[in-house]
């Protein structure tokens, strides 16, 4: 069975990242020598928590966001861009009788989309380091500070806003393709 809390956490984090800095450039490479500041860690952790705990909504098995909250937090322009990328995409509503295998397939498709997109953007090494470092486990446990530290360590040359923006952008793109994950 697919863990909806885990999905919500991942989608929220990715969404927040895109919301915070849609399109900010950054160079990302896996490197343990990156020592993020406490301010960077707190900023990214707060963004992750907002996306996962406050902005993410699951309605009838479809993941979406509370765009009023997003607008208050990040402004109307970002909220409208994210809404156009997700809600206005008009996904097919999930079939209530869909079996667990099909639901699992939706989750695997979404996860594969995200992994591929992030590897293309950040590089295979950085994404592998974050995943093997326990990123998904931290998010699932709502350990946003630890997740932020891991992301910032893997993202040399990036900052909390840029990382959050990139994650949100790709989460929205993959959610548009696989809304029922």
C-alpha cells in the first residue's frame, strides 16, 4: 500500500521549492565539504514544513495545494504559476475501485519522473547522495531540519531558495503527469 503521508511530504517539499524561487539558476554537485549556515538550514526547513504541513491538500486521491496559503506566503504570481501547472492541467480523477497495484504503479511513475528530472538538473551524483543519505526518510518523519541540512550539503553553489524552487518546479511537473500518485 502506498504511504500517502510520504507522498504528501515529498510533494509539499517539492512544491515549496518551486514556489520560493521558480527559475533561479544554480549549480549543484554532491560534495560533503558544503557547510550550510544556520540561517540557510532554517529557511529551507521552514519552507519544507510549510509545503508538507500547511499547503498540501489531498482531495479524492488527487494531490493539490491550498493556493490561498501559497499566495500569502509567496505572492500571487508564484501561486498562479503553480496553479496553472497543477490544477489547471485537468487530471483524470482516480477510479475509486482502482486496486493497490495500480495505485502503487502511479506512485512509482511519479517517483521515477521526479528522480529522473532531479538527476537531469542536479546530476546523478548529487541526487544519489541525497537519496542514500536518507532524504525520503527525513521527510517521512517530518524531520525537516535534517532534510534541509542534507539538501544543502549536496547542493554546493545553491542556496535554500534556489533548491526549494527547483524541487517545487519538478514536483509540479511530475504531478501534472501523474496526479493520482
